[in-house]
C-alpha cells in the first residue's frame, strides 16, 4: 500500500533544521520535501520564520534497521524563496548548486481527491528529541475544511506528531502529492496553560490536517518554476 509512496517520495523528504551559527549547531524543527528538480522544497510556513538560518539533512532510504539518532549529519543550507503565512506553505531553495530527481506528474489536486481517500504521509516525528528516523504512515481523508485564515485544508484520522509538519501528503490511489502536512487539531487551542509530565493537556487529538498543495504550487509559479 505504501511502497509506491516510499519509492517516489521518501528520499526527497528531509529533516528541516534551524542553524545556530554562533555555536555551529542545528536544531530540527520539522520536515520538508523536494518539489522541483532545481533544488526547491516545500514545507509548512508556521515552523519557520523569515529571519531564520535554515538547513536540511538528507537521510538515505533503506529497508534495514537504522540507528535511533544520527551521530553525525551533513547539513545543506537553504533559503526561503516564497512564503505564504495565511495558507501555511513556504518554498525553500537549496543554496548549494544541486540538481535532484523528482517523479513525473508528482502533484495532484483537490478535484481528484474525494472524502474517504486513503492517503499516506512522510516525515520525521520528534526529530527535535533525537528520533532521526523517517516515518511513513497512512491516514484516511476524513473532511475538507476551511481554516480561520481561509485556507483549504484536509482533515485526517491520524495523529501526526511534532516533526512531521512540512512533509508531503500523498493520495495513495493516484500516487500524487495533494497536500503539505500541517499539524494536529488541539481542542483547547495552540497555547495550553496546563502541563502534566511536561506535556500539554488538551492538545492531543486523533485529528490532523494538511494544507492543499495548490498553495504550494502557487508559490512555485511565483518563483518562475514550471509545475
């Protein structure tokens, strides 16, 4: 079921990190995925800030068991090439000259995506806690909603975790990317005031959401990229 997703999009899904130049360290903040062969990636806008120094870590795809944490990593610097806060998408550009392979016809659209579709997503949950392993999972498209900012989003019946935001959402039937993973619905809001065991109370639910890929495609076209 997920083998096609893995072969097509796993290698292009990377760990997005914030670079700390003063200490020469990095801190994982989410995921991103290659969207164009000229070295462009898409991610969720809410996990980055315009003044951040950003980089990506590319993980090799393997079917073997992997270390929980990467002891050493090569980081490629990226810059923000497009930013849409209202619709929660950002376009990134790898700063080193680089040509990367992308599947043909990799993008789908809302019109070909029905309620109940089986979807899959790729990301790096809890990379900020030392879990540097690529995660591939499935979810059903449960609803299509409009956010408070007016963005069209997909609701999913899967609990995505920190670090998966910014990864691709793929329609399993068509094999095409239909969205950018955004986050998990929090019944009590995004800023809870009560914590137990270091975890916020009331923010866990089994409803996650993704932003429609059309907003990412708009950023790519604004950057002069063919989509």
